[in-house]
C-alpha cells in the first residue's frame, strides 16, 4: 500500500521512454532520453485526446517496412483523390481530399496505395481495446481518435493518468505498430487542441494556462470555425481568440449570433462536455461549410448529394447502416436547425439518404441564407440489416446492385472513376 501511495505523489516531469521522474533535468537521469514531459499539473490532469498519426498511411507503412522513409499516399489512383498521406508526403503539400494528379505533381516520388478499409477497421479495434484498458470512460470520435476520462484511475495504474498514457503510447507502437499523439488537459476542447500541437508522436499538456495560450491564436484554431466563419469574424475585426475572450455575453450575441456566447467560452478554453461512452454509436455524419451563404434550394441540394455519398461511405467503413436521417443547417447568423426523419428500413445507399434529407430540406429552404449543411445517420443499425430485399420496393434491389458496382469500380480505380449525373451537376 505504501508503494502504491508513493506513486501518487505529484510528478513534475516524466520521461516518455522509461517512465522515470526526470525532475529538473533536460535529459532523463535513468535512460538519457530527451523526451521529457514537464508541467505543473502533470499529475492532476485526466482528460486525454488520442489521435493516430496519418492512420491509414501508418498502417500501410507498418505492413511494408521498406516504405518507412518514402512518401506514401493512400488513395484511388491517378483519377481519384487522396484518402490519407504520410507526414513525408505532407511536407510536399499533399493533403487529404486533394485530387491525385495534383498530389503526384507536388510529390512525384510518392508511393500510391489503394485503401484497405477492412484492414484499417481491424487495427482501429485493436487500438480501442487498448484504450478500454485505461478507463471505461472512453468515447470514440472517429475510426482513429477518441477522448478518454482517466479521473480516479491512479490507483489502478499505479500512477497519474500521464504515466498510464505514456505506457499506452509505447504499447501501441510495440504491439500494433502505429504511432499516436496525445493531448492531456482539463477538458475535451483543450485536450483535442493539445493533441494536434506536436504531431507526430506528440504528447502535449495544457492546464490552467489555456486562456493565455489561446489568446494569440487565430480564430480558425477553434473546432467549428471554418474559412467562411473566420472571414465573417474578420469582417467584424476579430482575427484572434484573445479578441473573442473579452466579449461579454450580450456583445457576443450581437456580434456573433446565437452561438456567440458559446464561442466565447470556447475561445477561453472552457468546455463542460463530459466524456460519454454511450455516444459511441449514436450517429455518423458529414457536413460542409460554404464559402458564401446559399439561399436557393437547388444550390443546397447540389451540396447535399456529395455529403450523402460521403455518409454512405462512412457507414460502410464503420459497419453500420442508417435507421434515420438528420438534416443539419446553420444560418448566416449561426442559428442551428436540425430536422429528423425515421427511415422505413436501415440503409447505406446514398440515394435513399439523399432522398430523405431532400424532403427535410424542402421545408427549410424558404429563402433563408445558410452557411452550413450536413447530413447524419441516426439512429444506427447493423450493416447486415441494410437494404434487405422488399417485394413492395423492387427498385431497391437495382439501387443496391448499382451501388455495389460503383463501390467496386471506385475501389479499383479511385473515387473519381465513376459517379452519378447528380454529382457532376454539383461540380
């Protein structure tokens, strides 16, 4: 018992390579390593955001060690788009969703590998199993990232959450063969921001200094503020989070709309969202923010179709089907509208998802200016229950066959190899 208590004494600095207390040293006194984590609240913080580093590309490099020092792009061939890029390729300017021909022009030496989503899902399950050993308060956010609450786990792990996370990272590298970055903070927002500050293989800690740290950052740093929102804020003279931090609720409402007070709280690093394991499978979504506000229903529908295709793909990747559809709209004044419709049966077909969302959109497209549109599948159902034969709907079988053919061709030749006429109209 005494030994267990001794490990709970606050640790100001830890070596990521051997767990030793590094004290004030710049190199570890035990192993000589230089990867030292030092923070006044290191033994107290318990909210962690874990994000894999270039996940798809990392899995491919793990399976092909000869590519370790090569730029790797995971994508669908010359006519497709980039699904993921390793950090070496990113140095050349390659980014996700970039047309493949543009990516290869920027990085002509890149090795292109077609995506194997079944393999990525299997690796993600391994990662999630290791996360679950840290705490039951685990909320997956996507295939390759999750947020964890390690409060009260010190006795279980023989040390503070930071120590358990250091050991977890090393275990992931040794047992699974990929790398992750960790953000440790007081809340979910700051943990997510911390996880992205020192990639790859990062371990960033942010405590009570959150507001001061955020003050000089551009408004785009906040999740949910895209290019269009940043441009609007710039038009009001707000380019840095520090300028938002000082706004009183009434001024925030006037300047930033209904979401203003919440934006100000986030700009100060405040976030009261709990880590909720029950949210793991509640919904899967896709959304986009427009460069300019849209008012016409036809324009909104053109933006909705590619989102329905993206949602269908994400459902398949995660082994789920949609039992209901949610339409999300955000007005130019940041007011959020969500409309839902239950489906007659589970589906993963983009045509069915789009048709349901379009019916919801018809009632909302009344001339209001919208800055964002999104579509979500909620509730979810097992993929095996999707699009079962129905004598009352003989057209469903043809849709399933057509979509299966499209998916097969895209898997072989890239996402842009084949598409619907509706998709071409939206380009």
